[in-house]
C-alpha cells in the first residue's frame, strides 16, 4: 500500500533552498526540517539527531553523501536516513518534490512524531 502525504510548499520553484552540501533549516507546517542538496538533488530530513538530539544543520554532508551529526559524528545516508556508521539509529527523511508551482515537502498522513 502506497504511503499518503500531506504536501507543504516551502519555496518558489526558482528558489535556491540549499546550495550543494549545505544544510539549511525550513519551517514546514510549524516544524523544523533540514534541507540539503547532494549531487544536484534536494533532500529533506529531521532537524534533530535521533541519538542525542543534536541540531543536524550544525553538521555537514561528507563526500559520499552522509549527513554527519555535529555531536558524536554519527553518519546517516542523505538518500534514506539509514545509519551508515554502525550505531543502529535512523534519521527520519521526508519526500521533497520540485513542481512548477514550488518546492514541496511531504509528511505522512496521520504521522505526528517529529
């Protein structure tokens, strides 16, 4: 069964939300979400690390596309949020779409854990 999303517009279609490998924070429906660009594609993910709650925008994107937490250097794939440094945590990711009318981030319907 396909997931259903509530889509929220976060920018105009021609806005540069994030430069390559730069993490920005967007206010989406009253919640903070990090956005980055990696290899030309936009990605959206949780504002806080699932391990110790560090603010992920203070981390960085490494050369192979991992989001690196600023506190303990845990690494998460920018593409799917999987922990790549072996600790077993998962960073929530969100679908992001560039449409003619703007850039949209999707939240699963009925999912309220931020």
